[in-house]
C-alpha cells in the first residue's frame, strides 16, 4: 500500500516546485512596483534587496504552515487516504487554475485559490464520507470543516481589501499634507520624523513579529512580550535620531532608504505569508505520510488527528523553497507584465489605459464627483484652498534625452505604499491569517493613488474599471477554485487511476500554454509599433511607420480573403473567428489614435509636418479597419441569421475582386516593407482599375435585380460588401497618395 502514496508524494513535490515558479511569477513582483515605479533605486539593486527579503521571509513562514494542516478542515475527521486525496486535488487544481488564469490574462491570487481549493476538496470528501455513513446527515458537514477558522480566514481576506484601500488612502493624504510634492524643500526634521516612524513600523512588524515563526523566538520572547509600547517608542526615537544624522551629515535621501528597507520588508512579508500557498500542502502531506507509515494501520483507517498538533517545519525545506522563489524572481519572463499593470493603474500622469470603462466604473466616478461637490459646499473655502496648495505639482524641466521617462509616482507615495502594505501583511502573518498579498499591495497602491489625486477626470473611469476587474477576478478565482478542487477530489476518490490521468493533463496544458505564450511573445516582437519618443522628424515618421503600414495591409489582405471564402462556404464558425481578428485590428489602431496626444508632445516644435502626416496616416488606417470590420460583421450577421447563400454570379464577382485586391495589397505591403516608396505611383494606377471593377460589379447586381434577383437580404449584403470594398480601396489610395506626397517632399528637402 505504500508505493502509491510515495508516488503521490513525489508528484506533490514536483507540483510544489511548478506552483512556486508559476505563483511567484505572478505574485512576488507586486512588492517591486513601488521601488520600480518611483525609480528610487536601480533595478539591479531592487532585485538584490527583494531577493534577500524573500529568502529571509521563507525562514519565518513556519507558523503559516498550520493553515494547510488544520486551518480549513478538522483533520481528526479524515483518514490518511482522505487527506492524500484532498492534498492531491488541491495541488492539481492550483496548477491548472493558475496556469489557465495566467494564459487568459486574468488577475488572480494564490492565497485565495489555495484557501478555496482546500475548502472545496475538503467539502467534497466530507460529503462522500457522510453519504457512506447512514448515521450522518448533511448537517454533520460542520464537524468535518473548521468553519469558524475558515470563515475567519475568508472574512480576513475580504476585510483586508477594504482596509488596505482605506488605510492606504488615509496615510497617503496625511503624508502629502506634510510633505507636499516639493518634499526636497521640506525641513530636515520632517524627513527625520517620517523616517523614524516608517523604519520603526518596518522593524517591529516585520522583524520582531516575523521572528515568531522561527524556532529561536522562544529564546528572546521574554524580552519582547509585554514590552511592546516601550520597544515601539524606543525604536522611534532611535531611528528618528539616526535619520536626522544621515540627512544632516551624510546627505542621505531618507525616502530612498525607506523604499529600500520597505522593499526588503514587503518581500519578507510576502514570502512569510505566501510560501504556505506553494509548499504548505506538500509539507503537510509529508508529515501525514511519516505518521501513517510507522502506524501499521490501513490508509483508509488511520485517523489524521496528528495534523491538529503543532508540527515544526523542516527549515531546510523552507530554505530550498526560498531559493526557488529567488531564482524565479530573477528569471521570470512574466514579471514585467505584472509590474506594468500595477504601475499603470497608480501612475501620477496620463497615458495609455489598459482597462476599458464599464457601466459600474462610470457610476462610481459620477458618485465620487457628486460627493466631492458636496464636500466643497460643506467645508470652509480657506481649508479647501489650504489642502489644494499641498497637492500642487511643481513644474519639472525634462532632460534633453528623449528616451527618459518620468517616474510613475514620487518617493513619498512609494514609501507609503511599502510601509502600509508591509504592516498589514505582517499583522495578518503574526495572527496566522493568510491574506492575499497581491490584493493588499494592489489596493494600498490604488488607495494612495486616489488620495494623491492621480485619478483625474481624464483617467478616473479607466482606473476604477481596472480596480473593479481585479476585484472581480478575485471572486472568480474563489468560485472556480472551490468548484474545480471539489470536482478533482471526487474524480480521485472515485478511482486512484485518475491521478496519473490528471497529472498527464496538467503536463499537457502547461506545455501547450507555454508554447502559446512563446508564440504570442514572438508575434508581439514581430509587430512593429511606432516609437513615439524617437520620431521627431517627418522623415523619421515615414521610415518607422512603413513597417507598421505593411503589417496592417498584410492583415487586411488576409482578413478580406477569409471573409469572401467563408461567405462563399456559408461557414459561420470561420466568420466568427475572422470577426474577432478584425476587432483586434481595430483595437490596435484605436490604441494608436488614443496616443496621438503624447506622440505630438514628444516631437520637436519644428516637426508640425510630422504631426500632420502621422494624424492623416492614422485616419486612413482607421477608415481601412472600419471598412473591413463592416464587411466582416455584415457577412457574419447574414450567415448567423440563416439567410440564403449568395448566388454563384455574386460569389464569382467577389472572388474576382478579391484576387485583384490581394495581388495589389501584396505588392503594396512589399513596397512599404522594402521602403521602395518610389514605386507607389504604379500602384495608384492599378487601384483605379480595381475601383472600376467594383463599379462594374455594382452595375451587374442592379441588372440582376431587374431580371431574376429574388432575395432582398442577399442584395443588401452584396451591395454592402461592394460599397465597403470601394471605400476600403479609396482609403488605401488616399494612404498611398499621402505617402507619395510626403516622400517626394522629403526627397526635395534632401536635394
């Protein structure tokens, strides 16, 4: 009987390593946002500081391991076999869930997923045991589930989201009143007091509280317990004096020091709190196996009450896990995307918004505007003017280097982000409550950005939509984790042969998603986007935008051919897929148009022609995209409504147009790709011939209507396709004429 469980332990160990890599890739970078967003320290030094924090945090996470053993269910109600089924279900589900969510680009939380997976698997196995016992009913489920602790954990996670946002906003508001945006001009004693408060909070809640998870805490417990107030006050005085000395005599920027120490502390808090999400279950499974293997009792008869006792974690396992987390932190290819999401939603300035507005975000923004209007009526005008004066941003002279980017936010906000998030996570860790470090750090950053007036009229609806999407993703994670873990636990308990099948499924899905990720990464590299910071002349705009135009024309060529072929075959599924690709093209061009303000601001004052050219090109690209979008949508709607197929004569004319248009677009794409812009004139002549062919097809259809055409829907669709094709060709002609005009003008300037 031992062999299957040994194999299960090996599988759990491998799954734990994979889970560490996947989880850290998405979670660990959250504590890097503040340091990277503020550009307080070099990226290399930030990574070194964070790595040390993660490693030390792993050592202090021993106490959190109790959550996996007895935090969600009562182990004495389960046999060894039941526990192994639960643990296998949790780890398999966790890998699949995180990998699927990552592939879809949905926000998720490893803490939320592990808690609800444990709950879902335990509930499933409990129901199976109850159904097999005639003396028990569904009401006995509460004797299996540690519902009080489970509800405490769930409430803690829910409450942490609200508390993190509120405390972050409050602390940032007070900090900004004290510091203003001209913090370099504030008196040194203010920075010294702020440094004393910040470092005291960090050292007490991170280091002293964190030591409770270590084996040697008992040696110094008598010095800490009962002396909390004295330690805090003493630390504040000492750190404030040290801060003043560093500022006064060594000219140290105390805010940068706080950010460095805060990054270390938040990394340490993350590791101490979240390590249980990745290795808590395998370690609990190993402890269970050790107890069962020496008992001599059958696996389905050995009670796991041993898990209710406190079992010290193996320090070497924690160190190995910490080392894996550090390596992942340095090598993860997904880290930049996670960092970018947090920074974009909390940045002080305007820019491209990742999330689109939704009805709820609009309602929230309107409510906030109304509330702000009401506050303005209640409070004295002098008080409001005083507060406004503290939030006035100084005018900054940008460096001449065009590639330089301003920090997303300043050192004050970065410090508050780290201090508040670190304290909240550490308090939860000391209370042995797992919370989502992802959402604590995220919500603190959102609260501080709101209080710092980073969400203006231009960006508020997008930022609020982003927060709603993230929190919505949290609920989706919880529900999915519970149901999926319950299903996997049921399959395993039904027959153990399902374990290797599920493991094979895990390997297949991870491998497939890795290939998809690599393919998408290559596609992104192939897509050439205009580097707005470098396009400072008309010649530069023409040169750099040519590749982008070539890419768009190639895609339009393929999409038009697909629509014609799919319409001829009356293939609804392919038309649906083509319509999605058309929508993606429209979104990309809309993104370029949304950034035209920042593009023009990046140009030299003398580059008015470059701005005009760029705007005209984007306008024609949008016309082209709208034409292919209308053709695709009309064709999909026609087939989806089960209308009659187009007649053979209509299909023949469309395919003739498609062949001619495809040949022309291929030539055009090659000319732009190879920069052979002198050959544009010949294409203009061919386009006129194609335009005449479209007019001829329209006239043929008019003749058909007068003789044998009997389908009004077919006529409507056919005319729609021909007219939009005509508009598409005209937009392409205008684009070519614009390029030819500006290309010739730049050649004359060179001469």
